[in-house]
C-alpha cells in the first residue's frame, strides 16, 4: 500500500492484516518503486496525491518496467481523470473506501 497518510496506512493495513493479507507500506511512490522492484507484489494499492513521487508517476514507472501487478487507486475524492490512461483494477473513493477495496480485490479471486 502506497500512502503518505499514516491514518490510512494504519486503518487499512490493520484491517487487511487481520484478514490474512500481508501488507507492505510505502510512504510515497519512490519508496514503493524500490520495494516493488525487490519484492513479489500481488496487488498495488496507491494514492495519487503524495510527495516525492506521486501515485500516477509510480504507475507510469511500473508500466515502463513492465510490472503489471493489478492496481487499486485510493483517493478521498472522485477525480478519476488523472488515472484514466493507466490500467487500474479499481478506483476507490469516499464513501465506503474499504468496502470498494475489498470488492476490487475479490475480483482477483476465483
């Protein structure tokens, strides 16, 4: 999960950890890119608006590196236009962010 907001990292990270998911947190896209290069990542959950390297720049770098892990965009608003040309599994915004994330992740399960 890529987010610069500690409250989101703690809340969502705890919920998913309690449900058996391994969560790796990065505070921005630059840190995430380094972790993704060295670890086997099943799904990427990222915010768009972050310092250092934002989520959109992260996704463009992943595309350039031919890393095709499914992506869920996590934002507090519904501005999908910034991510329309990057393949995403889901776009989750208020209300019901966690519910929408679970629905998107469940799309991956057989």
